[in-house]
C-alpha cells in the first residue's frame, strides 16, 4: 500500500498544491510577526495560529516510530543547530527536555539565521517548506552556505527524473556540498548527521521515496518529494532551503511559490 501511495493521483496533486499555496501565505506573514528579542516560542505560536486560521488540520502524521512533530521547527541561531532524537538535520532544545525539539524560550537576536521549517497539512495532505529569515544580515560565510544549498536544490530539480535511483540524488547532493568545501556541515555536523537530502510526502511526512544513502528505489512520475538541503553550524545556526515537488518527465515541478531567498527584516 505504501508503494502504491508513493505515486499520487491528479486529485492528490491538486490537494497538495493547495496545501503549498496556504503554506506560502504563512511564510509571507513571518516578516510582519518577527521582532528582535521575542522568544522563539512566541513567534512560533503566532505563526502556528495563522496556519490554523488558514485551515491547517492541526496534525502532522508520521510513520517512523518515535517521531512526533507539531507544526515543524522554528529556531534561531545556535538553537537550530542543537541535535535531537529525530531523524532530522535540525533538532532544537524545545521548551523542555520532555519534548527537546523545535522552538524554545531563547530570544531571537540580530544577524543570526532564523529557521522556519513548517509543514502545512490540509485535507490530509502535506506541504513541507523551509525558509531562512534574519533581522539584519547573515554573516558572509553563512550566506555563501545558503547559496550553496539553493544550488544543490536547483541541481537536483533537474536530475530527479523517472528512473533515477533515489539514493543517487543523495550522493549527488553530498558530492556537490563536498566540492564546495561545506561537506562537513551537510545535513548535520560531527557524528550527528542524517544521510538523506529529501523524502516523499503525501498523507504522511515520511513516505516513499527516501532520497537517502543506499536507497535503490527508482523515481516515478507522479511521486511527490520534499528536498531539504541544509547546513548545520554548531553554535551558530542552520541555513538551507526546502520545497515540495512533483516528479515529472523533465524533472521536478515545485509546488511552493514563496521566494527561496533569505528574507531580511
């Protein structure tokens, strides 16, 4: 059943496109809500309230045992680079050790990357999206890293065609990062690293295919995947990009329309 579900019907594609449209509205509002010194969890609450008002179903379903997610991850600066129990490049301290992920009480500061990695779940189906915001300016090396992750995304959007093994796309992304000299930060740091660059989405956040090391499952037209190339800099923050895409005969068609660039406030 999971294999059948990995290829979406035209109806399912339409629902996911609408979820992405509503997600774009949420991301467009973040700049107006963001202010220096506010706790991460305060901004998260305002963003999540807006998502709920736009029809977010309030539940993000996952299959992997022990993986629980609220709306997603919203963290600033070094908080975003704290690893957690999740099979995710980002973790966070959360509001307590009982949760130990996503937004905490740390105040948001100037000139640090603010990671907004949120799922919009609408009528059962998912759009997964990440953008980087900043109050002021990002340090030059983090900005270069962000540009490198956008370049990885663009490369994969062309390479991800029917018949390509899912694991090959992870290898290509890792090679691209290593050639840029940022491989040590790709999808984690030190021993806290995940070996994927994307995953299928649909009714659940972790559907086939998995763009992960060693995966041989070939892509098929009609699959829907979230690409999320990210760099983790311990003590400093996270930069990267994520969008949800449809596999077509000529590459990936992106659902999300909110601009990929870093949003400076």
